[in-house]
């Protein structure tokens, strides 16, 4: 058995999530089996301190696992991915951050490629609660959006990956402030405004300290709030790199889909209309709105039959998505969600709906069982 020190792969372990491999002692005896939940960082540090080991043969790529996993496992993989991303971004000052970031981004990109509809579902069903994970969640949702739009624009795989990582790290220096601003009801203070205006530069500095040398990536993070009319910040530039332009539009769009304490999330059609009004005719905006469509996965809709449903996939046309009915035509909840095409007039989507106040939702775990 060829082994590696657990300390060399701690970035692949998330407190509260199942272990992706077995953990052994110095004599190769099993300490913790794959799938065991590590309770907290203290438990992980205790294992490292006693010289715990892992089998090199078990260190398969998390991205390969995402590509090969049964579809029923994808929602759990998405939860683990968000937890890993949040944990990684929170430790951006550590020596292992660059490697940890690459390992956190790879499975997320693989999940987006594996099932784009389920990726969009993650964004639209982010939940009404705003917690301390807001900044990391917003970064991941922007990264998902940027990568999907880059693919639609026929960017190369390397450019798609770069768009994902630039979006994921654009707010690296202000994740806590993002969560605070999402919760507070009063306008930002002068100190908060100053922190907002300087966060692109500070995020670049964090990336450089972590060993990122990619000029395109760093430039995109620095310029992701700049606008071609010179009204952006921090430098008021008129010449903005293409990657930064994409990241900014993905950020603006996903922000509209995200609730804050002072406003509700916009419905997808309203967010799309707002993007077109603010940015008419730009090919990136057109690609973004086409990618999400009128009824993206995760949207709540009402059918011509009277049934309430949630969109689970894009259909043959932008107005005929695949849905899962949550209620019958009489409004009574169904015992289990029922998959439904909307191509026939009697089952057509007639309106977007706000999520039901009784909390009726379709978890991703049920979504993948509807095929």
C-alpha cells in the first residue's frame, strides 16, 4: 500500500461532510472509513497530529467521481461541492489555497458539464434564508453562470475554466462583508463603501500571494466592476477585458436572482428583462438570457390546468420546459411530484409563481428521481 500523509490532502476534507477516502494510522490500520463524517476542524487536526495516512490508490479525482457518479448521487455531490468551495474560499490566506482552489473548482465544473439543468437548479433554488455562507454561495452561482455562458459563446475549455475561477474568486477579499450587507437593512456605511470599492484590488493581492500568475485571471478579477462607459470601479476604465465583462454580467444577473434583507429575489423573466434594458444588444447578455431562458430549472410556474409546478429541465422550446407538478389542478398537494411535459395547450406554462408560502419545494434529490 502506497500512502500519503493526511496533512497533504486536508483541503479535500470538509467538516460536517463524508470523508472521500479511508483514513489509516501509521500501521495502516483503519481509523475512519470512507463516508464517515468528520465532525469539525478540531477532529481533523487531531488526526493530522497523530500522523494519519491515506491510501494513494483511493485519492481518485473528485472531478472524475462527479462524471461517473449515478445521477441519484448528484444532489449530494452538489451539497458537498458548495461546502468544499465555502471552506476553501474562507481559508484563502493559507499556503495550500491555490491547490485547494483547483481541487474545489474541478468537481464543480464537472457537475456543471454533467447536468447543466441541475446546475441552474442550484442557483434558482438557493432558498430564502440568508446566512454566513451568502458570499461563497453567490460566488459559486456566479461561477456556474459564467461557465455556462462561456460555453454558449463557444469559448475553449481552458477559457471556460478561467471564467469559472475568475468568477469564483472575484470577491475573495469581501466574502464576510457580502453576507453582512445581505442581512443589514440600512445603507452601507462609509467604511463599508470604501471596502467595496477596493475589494477587486485586494482580491487580486490575495490571489497573487497564493501563487496565481495567470494575467487574464488576475485582470478579470481586477476589472470585474469596470464598465465600458467608464462608470465602473475601481479605476473607471473604458477598456475592459472580455473575461471581466463576462464575469460582471454573470454577477449582475445572479445578484438579481438572489434575495437580500431589503428586497426579494427577482423572477428569472424579470431578471432577464432587466439585463436587456440595462445592456441592450450585447452578445454576452443575449447568450446569458438564452442560456437561462424564460423558465429556467428551479422556477415555480402555474400551468393552464391550474396545477402548480417547478421547472426541472429545459424543454424543446423556451416556452415549453419540463416540469414536476407539486399540486393537482385543484391546488391540493400531490403525494409525490409528477413529471409533466408542457407542450400541449392544456398543460402549457401560463405564469411564473412565487414559491408557495407553505414551503413546498422540490429538493434536488427528488428531481433526479423523476426521469
